[in-house]
């Protein structure tokens, strides 16, 4: 465990019933005259945008919407939207969406001067500082992007997704309102919810784990494990959905204080090369990586089980394996794909996957059990 650690959080977080009603006062507090709203066409089609828009109309802020954001964008696609936004010269950027929307908005908040590009920022995160304040309104309970200093973009020439990390990207204002995820399709709710679960357990078992990250990771894990199924299966389970939003946020804070590990490291090539949704690729890798880590992480898995379920009279090994069994039940119960064959990926692709996965050293070094190329090969093989 680290002996020095830090925690950086958004300035304000608003949750619970009517959280969206805080929008007018927040825009007034920040003196917002020109508001850029980042979202995407899929969210627009659901009618969800009307929820924040109805509040924005109560203010005098001039609004421009940027809705042509690609899902899980390349750095070029993110740059195109950022360039378009720059001409509007906003004094706040509001993101209404999932991880890709929020990540693009966070990058935009650092690049409004036009001095640097997304690609340059990926090479050197020290190049730019925040010039525009941000407000995040997530429409999934999973990515935790509303809490993190991270932005994930694809680099097609490397066939890999790369995380750009800068504390300058930590959002200023966050609104967690269950109305924004009430109509979320079950497959998206499931995959993003499992993504949040991955964040929580990976951060708790990371080599960079510390008292700050443990606090948020364990609370996130408890909230997610007890609410994910109801939140995904029952459109009217607003209490469970609200707890999932909070759990996802807490897991995002844990990322900020600690960091994800082998699941995320090995999932990046699946998104970068084969365009598998981030939450789905993490869900597929969760059980293989957790079972690989179990001999080393057993005391921590047992502690997590005790926190979430009790376990009086059970041995450390029994509690550890019971936690992994519960993970497996959730993944299977939510009908998330668990085979790469469903995405046209076979053994002929194995070596490229291994090679790309081993390049994600930023996250591999966090894994408590060292993952070698041979280990990665065996983990990917379990999905074929």
C-alpha cells in the first residue's frame, strides 16, 4: 500500500430527488453567459435532453448544443467536436451523457485556447490547464467519468484506447439524478453497471490502493452489489437507480485516488481494435482476471465480502470465492456476452490482443499479481 496519497474531488455534487432543479442556480453562481452542451444523437432521440434543457431555459444563458459525438470516439473525432465548440467561446461546458460524452467535454475544457490538441495532450498531459468550467450530468450509472481526471479516446493507428489523465479534468459541478437513467435500455444499464463494479473491486485491490480509495471503493461495491439487478431490471426502481448513480460516482472517486488494474488493462484492446463497448469488454474480463488474482487478493476479496454480506463462520477462502461467485451470478443474470466469438474474434487474433494488452502498462502495474504475456494469453483464451 502507498504511504503517500491524495484525493481530489469535484467542487460540488448534487444528488437525490429534483437534483436537476439545481441547474439554474449553478449557472447563475458561475455567471454563465454562454453554455455549451455536449451530448449525442441517441440521447437526443430518447427525449432525455429535455430534462436539463427545460431548466436551462429558465436562465438567460445563450445555449449551443454539440450532439454529433461518436460513441467511444477516436482522438480525431473528439478533436473535431472540440474545434467546433471553440468557435462558440463558452464559459461553461455541460455534458449530458455517458463516459464518452463526459470525457470529450473534459478534454474540451482544457483545449479551448486552441494552443494544443487532444493528441498532444495524450503525449504530454502537462501542456494544458482548464480554461472553461464543467458540469457533468451522467445518463448511465457506470463510467464514473463525472468524478475522474481521466478521458479515454481511441487511437486507431495503435488499435488501442488510451487514457489521458490530468487532475485539471476533474469536473467542477456534478448532478446525479435518477430521472436521467430511468429509461436506460437494460443492456446499457447492465454493461455500465458492471463497469462501475469493476472500478470498485479493481481500485480496492490495486497496488495503489490507500485509505482514501478504500473508503470509496468499498462503499461503491456495497451499493452496486445490492442494487445493480433491480436498477437494470425494473424501470421504476428509482431508489435502486439513485444508489447506482451514487455507487458509480464513488467508484469514480476511487479511480481518482487509486486506479484500475488488469480488467481494464486487457479490455482496452477489445475496444480499440474490435470496438466492443467498454462496459461489455470489462464485464467479459471481470471473472477471468478476478480468478487469476484470487490467490494474491484473497484477504481483500474476503474483506469486501464481509463488508457487503457478512460471512460469520466462513473461512477467508470461502468468503473470497463467495464474492467471485456473486460477481459471476450478476454478470450471467444480466445477460452480458461472455464470449469473444460473438464479436468475430478467434484464436487467430490472440497474439495481437496479447501484444496490445501488454502495452497498457499504466494499469498493468497496478495489478497485485503480475500479469505476463503468457498470463494475458490464458485469460483471453478463456473468452474464446
